[in-house]
C-alpha cells in the first residue's frame, strides 16, 4: 500500500513539474499576438534570375569552381 501511494505521489509531482515548466517556457517565448500589427515583417528575398539558381542576395560558399575554394582554410588541428 505504501509503495503504491509513493509511486502515485511521485507520478503526480513529475506531471505537475512537467506541466509547470511547459507553461513557463511558452510564456517566455510569446512576444506578439497571432495577428499583431506591431510584429515586424520578415526581410524580402530577391528571387534568382533563372530557376535553379540561388537568390541574388545569397552568399554562395561553394559553386564547384576552384575560385570558390581559394579563400577556404584547412583546419590543422589533430583529431
């Protein structure tokens, strides 16, 4: 009887802790309401000139040419 009561109490405390932390985390994240007019708009992406190309304002790290890797440096640390 005592172990069943203890198990039930532990489960209830764990559930209360999980529910409490989830509601606290949700409160800290919410900055705006769903359709808040004060919410800032996302940045506008400039589309590519041709289909399959990266956007015009993208930073291309590697495009397959030797010039695109000329500025890269090798990590010289021992693994």
